[in-house]
C-alpha cells in the first residue's frame, strides 16, 4: 500500500516491515502496522493487554460491547509503557450521540483521548452524517486524534465524503485471504484511507485450509502467522485478537520472514468472500 512507510534494506518485492513500522494516515499522523483486537478479550483483560504491551504490541482496538474497555484502561495505567506510545482505537455505536458517547467511552476506559474513533457500523438510515459531526466535534476538542468508519461500503464512504466534505482516515472491515476485495482495496489506496482488517484470523475457522497450511509449512510458520503477514505485506492493518499468551507471542512473531510473490498470489486466490460474521461491506 502506498501509505506504508517502507524501510531501508527491503529485500525483493516484499516491504520490509518491522515491529516498529507505521502506516501513514491522510492526516499525516501514523499508526502501527499491527494491533491487538479485544472483542471478548475478557479473561484477565488488564493482565493480557499489559502482557501484549510488554511483547511490543502498540495498538489496541476496542468498542463498548467488547467487554474490554475498563481492562484496557487498567493495563495502560500499569505503566508498562507511556500512554502516548500506545495507539488506542475505540468506536461509537450507530444509535449513539457520537460526541457524548466519545466522552462516555473515554471515561470508561479512563483515558483523556483516543487516537482513532470509528463509527462502528453505518446506521440503518443514511450514512451517519450526525455521527460524523459528533466525532468532528470530539476531535476539535482534542478527545480524539483521528476519525474513521467501520463496516462501510465504498458507496457509503463516498456519500459520507460528499455530505460532510471529509473522507474517513480508516475503514475497519472484515478481511482475510478468504474474504477480501480488490475493488475496496484499490478504492482505499486511491483515497488514502487505511484499511484495517478485523477478524483477520477468520476467528480461527479457516486455519485448517490446505493451501494455507502448505504455505505455512514452506515458511516454517503457523497458518495464523501467514494470515497476519499477508496483511502486513499488502499494507492492510490486521487486528488479531488473542487472549492466550502463547497466541499473543505467536501473532507478534511475524516480522522475521517474508512470503514470496507466488505464495502471496496463492493466498489472494483463496478469496471466496468468506465472512465469519456474515456481513461484508462489498460484493
Ligand atoms: P480473530 O482475530 O480473527 O480471531 C480470534 C480468535 O482466534 C480467538 O478465538 C483467538 O483465541 C484465536 N487465536 C488467536 N491467535 C491464535 C493463534 N495463534 N492460533 C490459534 N488461534 C488463535 O477474530 P475477531 O476477534 O473477530 O477479530 C479481531 C478483532 O477485530 C476483534 O477482537 C475486534 O477488536 C475487531 N473487530 C471489529 C469488528 C467491527 O465491527 N469493527 C468486528 C469484529 C472484530 P484466544 O482468544 O483464545 O487466544
């Protein structure tokens, strides 16, 4: 992706991505290339997130219905690393007053600002212009640094842009080799919208796929590491969730190898618009 800051010494055609690499947003701020998902990360949330921070994770994704907001706040207050070194993503719900909800969720987490606040999903009617205005107000008051959307189609993003004069910095959608869209990826690239990949591990449903397993074996890696690495090499930003410590370690150990062009093509070819959640914002 054009907005992935490549690093010197890149070998071959794969971008040299390190644990410290960042993706640049249209606003010129940046986010880490890999984050921790926290949907239902409810077993010792605080301890798990603190452990992830120790391992090197620098981005945490949450929402009010994940059950992880207070624990994330507790982890941040443990002082493993400075709050400003952690990129925090939160979301407002489609029925929320976005400005009031931003204040409420920041209060529940116990932080003064979020790095990125998303509209969790488009409302049933319209594209969320009132929600967007609320997020803009929150941003103008320093409660959030950047604002974006989640589960939006190209049409919905374009309409939001037309009606508010501003495109989102991010679209967070379900994304894996088994379910992705060249049209969406090209659209995001063209408009400098970072595509964040949720459920990047297919909620573990497709880890037994034969092609994926063969590629993993060739690289002496696990299927999960291949799924994460596939995103890193395409400039999309994966947010794998893991509650188990061994999973956290495995999922962060993805910077010491590269998938070759042929295997990247084979992974792209697994696309069947698979969705673990049953809703993709593209055809
Ligand atoms: P996921 O990350 O694709 O999969 C998580 C599942 O994979 C968990 O059961 C986890 O187990 C397991 N797992 C993790 N690492 C593993 C490994 N190395 N080997 C085997 N299994 C492993 O699914 P997700 O939680 O749906 O998506 C990730 C994040 O995206 C969410 O947590 C959330 O932050 C975000 N999200 C956003 C939206 C939205 O509408 N914006 C929707 C869904 C998700 P353990 O937990 O037991 O380690």
